């Protein structure tokens, strides 16, 4: 393990933006200035939330260089690499791609063999529970990187207050940086008794609440993933009516008055199979306490605490329970087809 790890920072919210991506520039500064880490940034050129671990396989992925400036991370784009200008802090890379695509290209094409740890985030909003995590581009990028055998951390800031006070940002970055540093230095050898190589990635959720400002800060729990589900994610929307222009003899067919043009609405000839993203998430965002599993990430956030969930880059298998196989022959189906 190198004394100064080299980090690949990615996200699913895109480049710095006060509304869609308010956190990545602040975390970058903390990782580079407070920890002194060497941080490379490869991120989507635009918002790519809810896209999971998808890759682009038919599109040609194009990119550009981005030069964020203090104090807010706004900056210039360039098609070719250039020296930094005054007040520019670094050269980042933006790709017209999904988060998982950005992570893979960053690891294998732009910085091959150079990255020690991938940090994905901080996401705008929580990624707690299976329903959110399995859909998250933030977790998807971390999962993608762990499948390339690179340690990965997904970091999300849970939105609790609307709008979130900007005074919460800096304490969240400080806490997030401490957690990332701790996980890097103690990978796998934690209170859960997990041995080295048994953890592929960690999913971290920090709620943005007033407790961040307190002297004691927030409690941090080792957690499991709250097993959840969702229902309707889209709503059906009617196609717009067709507007036609018709000439009408308003005074009758024998009148000498000129005809008038009026707009008429007719039934649309378009398909009524038109749907728009409109998720129903009330039970996940504001769950009933009785539905929460104690020790899960959802339970931790509900109680105003940070969740740190160790994960493996695989689909979970049910506990074997009484189905213990003594030999390979015991695995053969005995049912009659």
C-alpha cells in the first residue's frame, strides 16, 4: 500500500453545478488538500443518475478536458490538454458516458495500472437500501471498479432538509474524507471481523442534518443493506392534441364575407403508450420505523446516523440454511421432469 494513494474520483451527477452536482468539487479539495492524496477525476459530462452499472457499448464515447476554478468549481472546457490558467486547480476529464463507463475508461485507458482506490460521489441524495443502491449510478461506478479488482467506495449525502443549508456541506466533506481515509487504511480489517479481500467496496451514506454542526458529530454504524422494493416509477401521459387550421364561412355559405381561419383540436394520431419518469418513493424516503431492519443502512439514516455498508461485487445468495450439500452429487436435482 502506497503512502500517498492515487485516487480516481468519479460520480453520476456530472461536473460542478449548484443544483445538480454541488458536492464533488468540495470533496476533491478535501482529498487533495487535507489528505494530500493524488486525485484524478473522470466524470460524466452531464447528469447520469439512476443508470446503475450500465455501460455504453454501441456509442462512441467522446470526452473533453475541464479546468475547475476556485471557489465554486466552474471552469472552461477544452478538446486538447493545456497548461492550467490562473486560479484553475486541476485538469479533469469529462466523458459523454455513464458513471460505470467513466470508471472503467479511467482505470484501463487513461490511468492504466496507476489507481489504488476509486471514490464515487458524493451523490446528491441517499443511496441506502437495495432499491436505491441497485439503481444508483454512484454505486454502479464503484461496483464496476471493484470488478476490475480495484478497491472502491461509494459516497452519498442524504438530502433531508429542502433546500439543504450550505453550512452542512463543509462538515459533510470533513466527515466523508475521514471515513474514506479510515476505510483505505483499514480495508477489510474492521469491527465486523471481515478479513482482507472479503470486502470489494463500501457504500457510505451521510445524512445532511443539523447534527453535522454539533460538537459530537454524527454516529457512524457498520450496517447491512435494507432490503426494499419499489413500485411504479413512470406515469402514463396523454399525447398532445393535434391542432389543425380550418377555413370556416362564419356567415354561411352564401355570404360575401371572407372566410376565417380557426384552430381546431382533433384527436391525436400518436400512440397512447407514452410514459414519463415519475417515481413513487414516499415509503423509501420517509419509511415507517417499523419497516426498518435494525442495523441496516435505512435504519441508520432514519436515526440520524451515518451508514457504512461493506459489500461484495456479486449478487447476494440466500443463506444455505438447512440446504447444506455434503458433496457435488447432493446438488443434483431429484425431481421428476
